[in-house]
C-alpha cells in the first residue's frame, strides 16, 4: 500500500511560482510534537531565568541586611563596652563605700560563695561572663545588692550615732563623779551611779541624743525625774529637776530642751543628777560627753 502523504502548497502573493511541500502523517506528528516540546522548554527556561533573577535579588537583599546587622552589632559592642566600663567604675565605688560602711569585701568573705544564680542579687561576688547583656545584668544586680546593703548599714550607723549620748545635758560644773563616794546625807560610803553637774536653778537641760521619753515625774530621792530610752541599749536619767518640759511617750532629738535644772528630792543644792545606762548597766557618763568636762 502506497504511503499516504500530506501536501502543502505555498503560493506567494505577487509571484506565479508556487512551492509544494509533501510530508507523511508521521512527519507531521513529529513536527507538532517538536513544536510543543520547544514551547514547553521555552516556558521552563523562562521560569528558571525568572527564578534565578529572584534569587539574585534576594541574595543582594540579604547581603544588604547583613551589612546593616554588622553596623548594628558594631554599635552594640561599643555600647556594651561603654556600659561595662561604667559598671566597673560603679563597682569600684560601691566596694569603697562598703569598706567605709564596715562591710566585708568579697576577698574577706572567702572563696566558697555557691553558684552564680545563688549569688546574684545577694551581695556576694558574681562570675564575670564575656561582655553581653547577661553579664551586664548580673553585674548590675550585684552592684545594686551591695548598694542596698551599704545604704542599710549606713542608715543603721547613722541611727546608732544619733541614739548614742554624746553631749553634756547641761552646761555647768561637775561637782561629783561616778563611783564610790561618801554620801552627803549619811556620811557612809555609797556608790554614785551618775554625774552631778551644778548650775543656776532654771538652767536648760537637753537630751544628749535622740530618743523617747519613758518616764517623766517624781521618783523618790531624785525628785522630779526624766528617763529617756535612746535605743541600741542606751538609756539616760535626769534627776532633781525644777521643771519637766516633756511627757512620757514624747520623741526628743539631740540638743532638744527637756527640763530645767533644780534641787527637788534629796538634794543639797541646785544641780543635775545625770545617769547613762548601757544594756541595763550604769556606766560613767563622762565617757559619753564629748563637748565638755
């Protein structure tokens, strides 16, 4: 059987000559398949080219972001370094304050402090990490803890100083001291628990330290008496007063007038009987007078 051919005749518009193309069905099928394949390959090539362009654009964007991140990281490192320097300065100043406040430094506390987590925020030393936000945070917590302890210690010292009798309760002449003496009324040896200061009747009597009045009234041979509790184990007594200017429960400050010197009770003349007690035991008042005698 003769092979069936397909013929295409091409007649140019302006010419009489024509062109004749003959081909089999198989050839036409193969040619159509080739065209379809070529179209598909072209589409894939276009898609791949577009994807490559997109990848190059994404790569350029990532490179730009990396450059920006490098700049930010550089600035962050410089900032951390500056903050670290400031914290180191604060740490040194805090240590000096701690020494001034009488607190132990880390070298005096020994080497066994426990873990870093236990130490941060408790006043002990911290483990310095490489410069990082965590390192700065740990150092900041350490400094804050020490500053809190220094502040508390200084407040306690200030309160202790304010509560310690340090000035003479009245300006006059010391006529009889603390210790054994001959009783002026009986002539027998007796222990004198205070200091007698003679002055003109009505001379102001002041509190030698901050405190609270715990007694204000008459008390046997001491006549009109004021007793003040200053805290930290300190108590003072003022006897033979002419007038009492405070009441029980009043708060007084160092140098504040609390009474007037007199000669009430068992007294041979105008004077103040002044006692200082530490932890319930009478001590020599002269040890607690820094501005007179």
